[in-house]
C-alpha cells in the first residue's frame, strides 16, 4: 500500500507541475494556481508516507 501511495504522490506532483507550466504559458492564473495546489497536495502525501516509513522502520 505504501508504494501505491508514494506513486500517487509523485503523479500528483507531476500533474501539478504540468498544470502550473501550462497555466503560465497561456497566462491562465487559475490553472497556475490549480497546478501549485496539486503539487502541494502531492508534497503533503509524500511527507506523510515518509513519516510512516520512519515510524515503521
């Protein structure tokens, strides 16, 4: 399960980065903000998984 969550976090971060760059490219502030939010969500998920790994090791 942890590997699934880690890959999910990476996917969210990547999708967020793509949205952010696309938003900047076309000048769409909403898309840029959505991308940043999605990256933050992925970062939070990744941090949670790192903490779980630390506590279970």
